[in-house]
């Protein structure tokens, strides 16, 4: 899966599953501050990532992720390395 495909998949589930407004979603957007993703949303994200990308996220792995770009880079490294 290419980086662009990862970004498109993430954007799609943010809009469809978490109901985040498309205009709030950009690679430099902060997941908590700009997109309003809270701890309950992160639980959903763990389930969605497992379903979409085939791996489980450990809570400690999310500690350094601030922006959507950070999150997409994390996924890219997990599935393409």
C-alpha cells in the first residue's frame, strides 16, 4: 500500500466512521486539537486500523503521534517495513 493510499484510507474512515468534517482534515492538523479526536475516538481508531490495515496499535505507540501526518507515517512504517 502506498503512502497516498494510506492517507486516503485514513481520511475516509475519519470522515465516515468518526464523522470528522472534511475541512478539518489535513496532514498538518493536530488530531486532538484541530480534529477534536478524543480518547474514545482513539479506541475506535485502534479497531478501524486493525480492520483496514491488519495490525493492532498499542497505546504506548500513540504517545508520539500529534498530527495526522505523524499517524499516517506510523501506519506506513508498520505495513511497509
